[in-house]
């Protein structure tokens, strides 16, 4: 679980709180615009892409902003949610820092760049975000960057595109800003979880151990987050 509370928010610089508040307003605006036509965030990513099949990426080929090296996709394979988004920074942006020493897998050789997973966002059947979580390396076939470098790359995430949906891309960029404190907490907790698992499973490659999938998680509410921000600013 994330340790973020109103007390933690009150330690943040006013400029960061104001940026989070602005992000929250963008998230709510995306919800408002889509609701006018009975649409939602999940519907935007699934529209026109055929049947929703478990584990398939939506949209096919993922969404990749070549200018910012940001990427995301949506899929489903967990109980208790409709599905979830995975977010990444990759390529030249990820190459500004070095992955930690780690085993080399075939999926790393199948591409010509490195990829850093930032955070996953759980969605409910109504198309609203309900949680955040991080994963072990094997889950998203990423390269593993330590927490401090991952947080640095978090700052670079930006989906500055119209396809597949402008409201969806605006929502995605601003969700990572709105919940920045929780995401940072979860990324650091991820590393703590991996270190503890490695200590308890000395004969396994921790990054490829199927026994460790979710490395940190927390429930979220957009409305509650915005209320906490406003309370801290007051």
C-alpha cells in the first residue's frame, strides 16, 4: 500500500500540489466530455479494435509517442477489475539511465531499445480508475531500472498525440501527474519487495520468478485525491 496521506501531501511544495490539482481538473474534464456521449476511458481504448480478448493488447501495437518515447496499452488478465493500463518510457529517453545488473532474456534481444515500466492503472467496468500497481520484470518484458531512475523517467511521460483518442491521451498523461506521490511510493516499495523476495529465494532469478507478479499496489479515487490536494493547498 502507498503511504500517501493528507499529512504527506502537506509536506509537498505548493508548486507540485498546484500541478497535481491542474492534472486532476484535466482528468475530470475528460470524464465530463466522454460522459456527454455515454463514453468512458476504457471504451476509448477498445473502440474499433474487435472483440476484447484476455491478454491481447489494446489498441493493437500499443500507443507510442515517438517524440516523448512514452508508451501504453490496455489489457486484462486479473480478477477484480475490467482490465488495466501499463505505462512505459522507452528508447532514447530510457537510455539516459542504465538498467541495473540483471539476467538477459530473449525478449530483451528481440528489440533494439530498452523499456522501463512506470505504473499500471486498474480500471472498473464503468471505465474509471480504481487502483495503481507495479509488477515484476517478466510481467511486462521490461528492462529493470532502480527506483530512483524509474522516478526520473516518470517525469518524462507525456502522451502528446491525438490517436487513438485525444481525451484518453490527455487523461493518461494527467493521471500520472495527479497520482505522482502514490506512484513514487509504489515504485520504491516495488524495489523493497524485490529485494526481500531475492533474500528469501536465493536459488531463483527474482526478475523471472513467476511466484512474484505484483510488487506493490494501492487503491485510488480521483475525487478523493483532488479533495486531499485542495485540503493541503488550503
